[in-house]
C-alpha cells in the first residue's frame, strides 16, 4: 500500500519482529508483532495484502497468504496447487488484473479470485517479470537469461542468456528495456544491446 511500509528484523535465531509504519501519520508505527516465521514480498491486490511465509527451517517451502488486517492477526492461506511447491519468492507483481508470483520453480499466476489461472516456466528460477507497451511479457531468470513472450498463449523466446534479476521498460522510450545481471547493467533496444559494468567494492 502506498501509505504503509512493512519491514522486518531478526531478533533471535527463530524469531522475527515486524513493524508496519503509517506514512500518513509522520511514519507512526501502525502495528508491531513477533513471529517465528519469515514474511516476505508484501503486495496489495483487491484490498488484500498478499505475502509469502517461510518456516523456520531452510528446507521449508514458502506458502502464500493474504490478509485485510494490517495487524496480521488474521491471515488466510492462498492454495496455489497442492502438487506445486517452492522455497523462495522473488517478486509479486500485478499485470492485467492478475498476480504473478516469480519463484525458484517458475511463475504462478492468480486471478482476481485468488485462484491459480496458469503456471509457466515450471523448471526455471524466475526472478522478475515486466510488461511492455505492446503487452508483451519479459521474464528474467537466475540461470537462463531473459525470456520474452508476446502473450501467455504463445511460445517463448530467449535471446539473452546471461543470468538476470530485474527487468524494466524505459517509460520515456518504450522500445528500450533495461535489466541487471551479476555486477552488470544492460540496455537493449531492438537488436542492439549495450552492457555497463558496475563498480566493484
């Protein structure tokens, strides 16, 4: 939500503290609570806050929850698919009134009723997704570069094969796409690509 900010702090080996700040009240603390589980990737969709919860063990899978209560005292699990699991959520992004969950086991897409409508790239680690001005979808992957599909019903294309993490379209030049990799930052426009090296520490 544009008026709230959530952050967490690990206070013990198996304990996290969560604080919700209200920016309309000069960054006043709206709520605060403790939990043994790690919350991540908060996103507001249809007046509900969607987020991931990972258990205390590193091997635990991430489960998706939603709540309309910023005290997080009541939350409902969103059942994506009982046969499908992942242990990391990279991004939650809204596109065309659907939620895209990019994970280490592909992308899960939920419709406005929180029902799984589609799953793509099931065997890939997908880190982010962005939509361009022609409604095409660009997916970044950790180990296989960038994938592009004109829409979810067509085959995908992969012509940038380096590891990528974030991808965004230039809002002032719709033909330009920017993406980040390992210690690099790149710009692509049409068939041309320019890579910029990031300063090392």
